[in-house]
């Protein structure tokens, strides 16, 4: 350690000239100085000098690396170089993701004495429930978000690969919003919805008379995205004949409208997405290898909802605000438990649909099991209990605790629905979205026929 641990006053004064939030801290994580931008955006205007950076940013009592996170200061001490990480910080506006860039400052003896930390909020993502942007706290979500933060400021082509319904268009928009092109157009091309006969005209545009029905000149989506970002959704569905034209655009930055000999120049940043296995398609001859290398400069794997452990409650709260903005809806503990057990093959898109239906079924403020669709309580992955008797179930189903709990959840859901209903069995079946015959079999299989006999005709 240096004998004089006081930083130069010129260094402290320099921080105040910087528009982004900056702090100066020592090797013990103690904040020596903070500029006005930091005090305003991260500390609600209050002084933070003398406090530790991990206490201010994270409310931790120990440094980040001892709390399960990646600490840029510890990494910089080890590497002796500048370090960058993405952290979830407490701010006056709530928890926000922040890009941290930490640079070591050496004393006259060449030893690291201080660190300058620059913070850039990632406004497209939050760690708390919110009706805007990306939401999540799970490790899988944070790994994905860190990659987005890394690549967004560049012009590198990004390939988002993940299952349907994981929110790839939202992620592509996040890349655009965090780039230097954020104030220019973000244009979406739905490749799965464009047949080959229309693809070239829609993407590159056409001249008047280029083909039957072309009564006027039409600019293409590439031209519409000039200066901004072109997002090719489901890029694996692009016809082979059009793949070569797209490759030419990416390699030369030029294209022609259909029916024109004029060479046009394109200034676009490309983001692509697919749920299809492109490498397998290359082997099978369905996708060009050279195009794959062009669009795959920076691949990002988008995790499925079932991989985002702990994010479900955050997403539920956010989606309920979107599907029922004028109501204060929440899920009961049993309903949340049922959703947590469901695998969600349709991912976040399916979750939104589930919650929208449940909000329509619910008249109060709490969504219970009786408001959830039947296929959530009886997922296809489980044995069809409507066709099997009790003895069959005992021999066919391994008696593990999760299965037994699920049966009890199903039983309680139907029991609650029956007890709260004051009409016919047909009306209850309609309310639950199932047939009357199916309702009877559910009641019988779960031992609820007696419960329903007095109130259901």
C-alpha cells in the first residue's frame, strides 16, 4: 500500500466534469469521492463519501465476491487491469441493472492505490417487477443480459437462439435500445410469414412495374431500417433462394430493389433470431453455412422460462399489470405453486396467455386454482387420470412427493370451485372451461362426487 493514501485533488475535481455517474474508491472498497451525477442518480443526492461501494450499491455487509457476485474491484486487483461487469444496483428508483467499468489508478511507485468506477444504467432491464423492458434476477437471465450489455454498443451481428415464446424480439429491441443507433429505426422482419415470392420485394423493395401488381415504387424494409437495426425474426425460415441475396447484403452492404439495376447502399445493424437448429439445417442443406457465419458473429442463447429459477413471480406481477392494468390482481399461494410446477413449453408468451385468461375468469383480486385452465392442473406430461382408476394410478405412477402434491392441488382446486358454485354441473363445467362429462370424471377420480352431489344437479 502507498504511504499516502490521499488521491490528488485534481483527480477528484476531474470526476465532477464527467456526465456519467463516477466514484473514486480505495483498495478497501471505501468511497473517496463521488461526482454529482452519481449522487443524483444513485444516492438521491446524498453524500456517500466514507461508505463502502458494496453497501451503497447492494446493501451488502460484505464485498460482492463474498456475497456470490463478481466483484470488479477484486478482479482488478488480481488482473491489474480494467474490468467490466453487469450488476444489479439499488437506486432511488428501485433495483436497476448497471454496467460497471472499473479502472485501477496507480501511485508514484506503480502500485494500485485507487479505482475509478463508471456506472451506466441499463434502462432496458430491471430486477424487480415492472411493466416495461426485461425483467429477471436468475443467474441464467443475468448471464444473457451481460452478453447483451457487451455486444449492444458495437455494430456486430447478433444471433438470438432460443425456444418459441422466450421473448427474442424484446431482446433484439433491448440490443437496439442500448446501442448507438437507439434513436434510429428498429425494423422487424417476420421471416416465417413471408413466402419466397414476397420476401425479396418486402425486404429489398421494388420498382413500379417490376411484377404484376407493382403499380408503384415501394422502398423495402432494409431501406426503412437505414441507420438503425434490422431484426430478422425466425431467420431459419428464409427460403434458400433469398439467403444468397441476404448474404450479398451483409458482405457488401449493398442491394438492389426488385426490377432495378441501381445499386443501393445499406447502413444497418443486423440482429437475427431463431428457434430452429441452424447447424443441423446446414448439414441437411436447409441453411447456407456462409450466411450462418455472417449472422452468428455474437451468439446469445436465450434461456427457457423453466431455466430461469426464481423469475416466475417477477414475471407474473409484471404481466398482470399488462393484461389487467386497471386491476390489482395477485395469485394465491396455491395458484403460484401450480404455475411453478408447470413446464411452460410456450415460455413467457404462454405465461402471458395463461394470466390473461385467468384474469378474465377471476371476479375478485386474487387468482386462485379455480381460475386456471385445466391443462395447467392436468399437464399432458402426467398420466391421464380421467381414464385410470385408483388402482391403476397406484401401479402406473411412481409415488413421488411432487406427484402426490399435484394431485392434492388438483383436488383442492375442484373442491374450492364446487363449494363456491351455486348452479348446475353444466354451468360449473362452462366456468372451468371443460365439458360436463370431463367435470364429472374429474370429480369422481379425485373423490369429490359426494362433495358435489348436494349443490350440483
